[in-house]
C-alpha cells in the first residue's frame, strides 16, 4: 500500500496539470476570439469607467472601461462584459463609476503576437484612441471604487505638494507603488550605478515590514489576540486599498490575510499550505499569470524561503532534507 501511495500522488499531479492545461487552452482560445472580434472594429458602446490613469507629462489619460452593451453598424444592442483600454485627452470631467456612451469607437488593429499576448495576459479585449468628447450618461451618487480612486490620488497629491521631489519619488515608488514619470529618471540613475534598481519596485516586503511594525507595536499594548488580529488585518487592508498593487504585493497580502484568518479561527498555521492556496487562487482568477516572470519569481522565492526555514530547524540527527513524518509548516 505504501508503495502505491507515491504513484497515486504522481497521478493526481499529472491529472491536475492536464486539467489546468486544458482549461488554460480554452481560456486562451476564448480570449483570442474576443480580441479578434474587436481588432480594427468600429463599435458603439455603453460602458462603465472602472479606472483612470493620467500622465501629467503628456496630459494623456488612459481609461479602463467595462463594456456593458455594444453594437456594430445597424445591429441591435448586445450585452457583453469585456474590458478595454481607451486613451484620450480633454475628458477630465469623467470619474470612476461613470456610465458613458461612445459613438463609432475605432478599436486598434492587432499587428503582432506581442500586442495580443499583452491583452490576453491583462484580460483586456482591445485598445483604442478617442479624440472626441465622451458623453456621460449617468454618475452614481455613491460608488465604492470612485471613493477608493479619489482617496488614494488625494493622498498621493498631498504628499507630492509637501515633500521634495526626490523624497516623493522614492516614497511613491516604494510604498505607494506608483512612479512619478516626470522626475523618476533622476533618482533611478544612482540606483542603476549600484545595481539596486529592484529596490524601487513595489514588492511584498514593504507590506511585510508594515505588518511586523504594527504587530510589534500592538504586542507592547497587551491587548486581546482577537482584537490585535483584527487591527492588523484592517490596517493591511486599508494600505492595500489606498495604494497601487503588484503581483508580489498581492501574494504578500493574501498570505498575511490567511495567517490572520487562521489565528482568528484557531486553525494550525501551515505556511506551505497557505502559499499553495494563494498560488491556486491567483491562477484561478488569471491563468496567464503562470507565464509572467515576476509571478514565477515571487512564488519561487517564497517557496524557497519556507523550505530553507524548515531545513534550518531540523535536528542534526535527521535526514538531509525533509522527512515524511514531519510536515512542512
């Protein structure tokens, strides 16, 4: 029976990868079909603005639109749920949450595989440029995403006014996750000279530092463990909401949330199992992350750190690496 157990494990692993590969191929096929539909097409759309990013240097704004209804030529309206990127100027009156109408929107043609891979990886369907005025149909009185968008931009603009340019660039890049493209090259050059440019990238380490600082401070106050766990989770969630995310930052936030949830529910914490759950959750929402280099590196490094930490705590009389009797935790 013990000899068959590794074979069963191997079979389950092969089954998991085969099913994952099949589902991934189906997702890619569906995405490419939708991308080819929008390529070089002229459409009328009713869409919701879900994100706005403005380049202060070029005054060019990129709007992330979630299309709700569209039609081509004289056809009837079709209900869809696709996301596109729209580049525009002069539509500063728009805000996140607005319902807009765009007539005869010309989508960009897909010229090469690199552009198509970018759309598939980010789950977009098309990109387009709009120079005309966009008609706003409706603005909801209350919108959660508009509140988050305005608050984090207000925080960033307030810091930009009060801090020197170099200090703001460092703070915005490292702790807020958004670079100021105007003067960023001035602080990037010395980092390139010393070979530490990766320090300017947003990573999960910054969230971990804040988590450790809050936990250390709360340990000095001698408050109940449930209240302390809730405060840590709330502070980390607010920090994640009011800053710009990345793959490694998301991985760190989900891991910390898992730790806090296990503490509240009094479940034994297993770092290896938690990381597996986080990995599968990220892949479930976007299978194309598997082919992203930063996704591969952040999870590979985290797995390595967990295994190294386990290896360091083994007794000298134990086997060279990990024994079956001792679970990875």
